[in-house]
C-alpha cells in the first residue's frame, strides 16, 4: 500500500551548515558545501530514511530576512515555499556564533506558518561539555537541539526526534486499489489524457506548458477496482525550473512517483524520445513503480507499418531497461487506444504483485548459473547457493551466495534478465538482493 511521504525542510540564515547536515543525513555528498555564504541557491531535495521511516529532506538557501537584493529575495521566497510545503521545519542556527538578529527575524517568520519546528543548533562540536545551545531558548520555539553536522555528533538523536514528530501518513487501506501517476514533460497531453479517460474536463487543459501545478487526484471504478489517477505538473530539467512555485511542484511530482503503484509516462510522438523523457522513466523505474509508456499524439504522425516498431527499437536502444516496459501508441485528442491503457495499467499492476514459488526460483537460477557461471573473484569461486522471492511490489529476489559482495553488477543484470525471460513481470522492475550463506543452508546450483 502506497503512502504519502512527509517533507522535512531545513531552513536558516546563510552559512549555518544546512547543506552539510543535508549531506550527513543522506549519507553522501549531494549538496555543494562551501565556507562562503549563499552557495545553495537552487533547492536540493531527496528521499531520506531513518530507522525505517521515509521522508523527503529539503535543503534551502540561506535566508537574509529583510534584504531587498534580488537574489536574496529569490532565495527567501524559495525557502518560504519549502516551509509552506513542509510537514516539519528544522530551523538551523550556528552554535559558535550564538543568537544572531537574523535568527530572531527568521524564527518569527517560521512561527507564522504554524508548522512543527525543531531548533537545530549546529557546530556544537564539544558535546556534552558545551552547553551553549541553551542560549537559543530565547527564540521561543522550544528546546534547542545541539548537533555537529561535520562530525555527525548528535545527528542520530536528532533524527529520532524528527521521525517522532513527522505525521503518520499511511493511506487508509480502502482508499484505492491502484494509485496511478500520470507523468511527462510539460505539454505532452497528460491532462487531456485524464479528461479523455473520465469523459469530462476534470483538470485544466491549456496549450501553455506548465498549466498543472499541483498533483490532482481523479477516481475511477474499472473492472471492480478503484483506481486513482494523479495528474502531475510537467517535469522539466532542473536547469529550466524557475521560481519557487514551479520548483516545489517538481518536488510534489517526485513525491507522487514514490507513492504510486504504477506510472503512466507520456511522451510526444511528434518530438520523439528526449533525454528528459528517459530521466522521468528512469525515476519511476528506480522508485520501484510499474511503468507503462504512452506515446501520445500518434494521430498526427505519418505512419507506415514500421513506424511503431521503429519507435520502440530506438527507445530501447537508448535505455535497455525499457525492454521490460510496454508501449502504447495513443491519441488523447481522438481517444485512439486510450481505453486500452486501463487494461494495460491493470496488467502491469498484476505483474508487479506476482509471486514465484521458491522451487521455481531455484530451477531458473540453476539454469542461469549453468549457462553462465558468476565470474571468479581473486581466484575464488563465487557460488550462488539458492534463492527465493522475498517481496512483491516490486518483485524482489534474495539470492544467497558464499561471496555476495563479489557478484558484479553486470551479473546481477544477467539474473534480472533471466528472471524476466522466465516469468515476464511486464512493466515492473525486478530487484535482486545478494546475501551471505553457508553451504548447509541450501543446495548449490
């Protein structure tokens, strides 16, 4: 069952360590960090996980409250948009510098949004001896929490508090049988397709790109299942995202992808496959969603009997993972094959839920290993002893090996392709996890 991921926004004046904290939580360097204030101008956001609790973490630029400089105004507006979108706000301050007038101004602004707030006092490196963080009680936002983003001190304790304060967002089980995100670049016809499916104007349709700002839910009963379609704002390249409103509509769209069961990704037949189309498809695939590719405006194409197959071949040459994705050539304007998309979406959802018996997994695994054994590692034989399907949605297989860390990525892809050839999993990604084992726990292929 999918669920809405909460948003945690990190805000503060320049150079208090927001990006360092952001990178620390994610576990890798994603945001640019520099001693000069104002380095973070475009917003960063990424999914984060702590103790099994998932949320979106948003890194914002340094806010200079009261400045009329154009760049300061832009950064401030984007930070305020992040607060508006957030379920929880981390107001970060500098423990070494003490309470700054800009901290006091910003705390007044944040308080007006009526969001849960945690005051995070960064750069407190000498814990627990250093108690300077208590000075920040004067902001009037509750107990200040000390951390050192650089060394990681206090970060785990802070994240425990964060996950305890973010709202419970699990969907009710009877809300929908299938959640479908309609994705694509601006103006490829997403809203027109949703309107055609529902037989009425459910969402605003315009020739101007970017008409849809927020995800919009529409409900449909089909073949005994309750489907919810989420029509999203068009996803542009980050370099083309302008303004806080459009930026956070992109954040909402990425969140919708992670909450969806199946993604219907539309491309414009008259424009072919763009790099951004591939990035959208890859984002849905990597998130574990089922994927259906809809090639819209097919009615405008001059076609012969080879057009559709040639289009598919070009697409799959550019992105081999798309060999598992079904393609539907349609027209939202005329209704051509639009109804068929519902049948394909249900089929993809069923494939994503499919479970394979353990004995079948091992029979196919043995055959694959006989055909192409895993490569040796530093003179040692790598053995795949046995396997089982651990999860569905997406289908995830656990393979036990004597040397799980030595199985190369290309061999994992070989196994994924072999499993797809055996069982289909049409439109669904397949995940393979390697685990350590001992010989007595299972049979060796």
